[in-house]
């Protein structure tokens, strides 16, 4: 009984470690060229983009210059731009993700990760 429990725990730990590395391997630092040339893999740079100060304080024109044209949005509320970032690998249902760049007084005040 104890041997079976050790095997189950070992398999669970191994699966957790493998899952962590698979998911973390999909993260990259923001790169303007790659962002604009590989829109389906933008999800790899999304965390870096949102956690850094790259966009904060920039005008809409500066954001468009950096990230390219946004996709049409049906969101209501504050002035914003929406960018599709692709579909990251998932062990469950794969969903397209987006980021929303929110403006106030003409400057970026927030960057939100939107799951569809």
C-alpha cells in the first residue's frame, strides 16, 4: 500500500514539474519585431508586456507604433485598444486570448489580459 502511494505521489510530482516547464517555456521577453511578424505567438510575450512599464504612460499613437494596429472592439467604457495574442498551449480547452490597453486622459493606465 505504501509503495503504491509513493508511486502515485511520484507520478503526480513528475507531471507537475513537466507541466510547469512546458508552460514556462512558452514565455519570452517582449520583442517588437516578433510581435509584429508572428501574431499567433504573441501570447509568449504577453506576460512580459503586461508586467513591464513598456506601455504605461504612452499615447495611443505610440502604442500603435509599437504594437501595430489593434483589432476591432465591442467593449464599452474607457478608451482602449484590443490586441489578439493567439492561443497558448493548454491541457484543457484552448481559448484565444487578448490584451486590452486602457487609456485615460490620452495615456495608457492599464493593460488587461482578456480570456475569451
